[in-house]
C-alpha cells in the first residue's frame, strides 16, 4: 500500500521550512508512515472529534507538539 501526499498550496511547505532540523526529521518519519502503513498508530494520526473527515497528524519533540491537519480523498 502506498498513499500519495499532496500539499494544499504552500501552507505546509512554509510551516515546514521554519522547523528545526530535528523536528523536520520527525515530520518526515510520520509522513512516511502515513504513506506506507495501512493502519497508522493513533499516536501519530487521529480523527478530529466533531470534524468528520478531518485528521490530525501529531509530532512530539521535546516538550512541544506540532499539529498538521489533513484529510484523505480515497478510503
């Protein structure tokens, strides 16, 4: 199974550019999980309560939590 990740306009890219290198590595790791693993652990990807079809990608680094919102267009 392989998913394709498509970023909407430049919002994610602009956010990503501002991250420090260690956080960027964690973001890349989680995005690869989403691309390759059928069932991504809820620690990294969870549905948003009250917002059908919207998901939250969570990246924890040291005492910070970074959130990226996403949706799926198939399945």
